[in-house]
C-alpha cells in the first residue's frame, strides 16, 4: 500500500512540472538508469516508471533514443567543460608544463568526482558498442586530446621536450590519470596510499622527468 502511494505521489509531482523541468527530469533519470543497468538493461518502460510518466510522454520530449542520448551528454556539466577548456587554453598559452599538466589532472579528477555517472555511462557504451561513446568522444574527449597534443607539440618545437609522438604522449598522461581515478573513485580500490594532491604531483613529475636517474 505504501509502495503504491509512493508511485502515485511521484506521478503527481511529475504532472506539476513544466515542459522544461520535465525534460530535465527525464535526462537526469535516464543518466542514472543507464549508469546502473547499461543501455541494454535500461528500458524506456523503466525510465518512464522512474520519472513517473507514461512512455508516450517520453516520446513527446525525445522522439528517438538518439536524441535522449545526445541530451545526456550535453547535460554532463557542459558549463563545467567549457570552463575547464578555457582554463586549459590559458595554461597552454602560459607554457608552464608542470602547471599545465597539474591543472589538467585536477580538472579531470574534479569532473569525475562531480559527475560519477559519466564514466559509468562511457564504460557501458563502450562495452555494449553503443553510439553514446562515439558522441561523447567527439564532444569532449577529442577536444581535450587535441589541446594536450598541441601543447606537447609546442613544447617540442621550443626545445623544452625531446622528440616524442605527441598524440601518444597525450594519451599516456591522461591514461595515467584516468587509471588512478577509476580505481580510486569508482572501484574503491586504494592502490595508491597518498592524497590526491600528492598522487597528481607524482604523476606530473614522472611524466615530465621520467623514472631514470640522469
């Protein structure tokens, strides 16, 4: 009886939402649903149930699943992404490598901490060969990768860095940071017994100076 009342209350709340707020509720609920069950397990029926609307109401806001998936990506802190990109561009222009890579690592860690569903959605989409993965990389990952690659190329041109494969070097650093974040924040395995600041400082130092004694 109590469970039934909860469902009715949810629908009443949803019914009072205006169009913009209901669309936002659908996107946020979909993000949570797909991060829990994946894209194969998360059905429109379950989504409608969680939002407290009928399936036809979902299609009033999103005519296709593709539109919904695009909205999920756009809803993944777009303002934060634009702000982060602007900060990185400023750091790149300044040319301080240690500051640039420390800022990059902290921005990645901050985004993952503030948006825990984001990485889960990416992993599900990659494992299930879902279109969301490609869309995400086009919107976010590729932009950051190109910026980091460009910074490394500029450092090589100035003589600060030795000749290396710049795109591979960019992936190496971001991969190191993401590996740390995945195990520390998402899996809960504390492989590194250090504060985040110390871990990032160490990763930047290793990336810029290597492991070998000169």
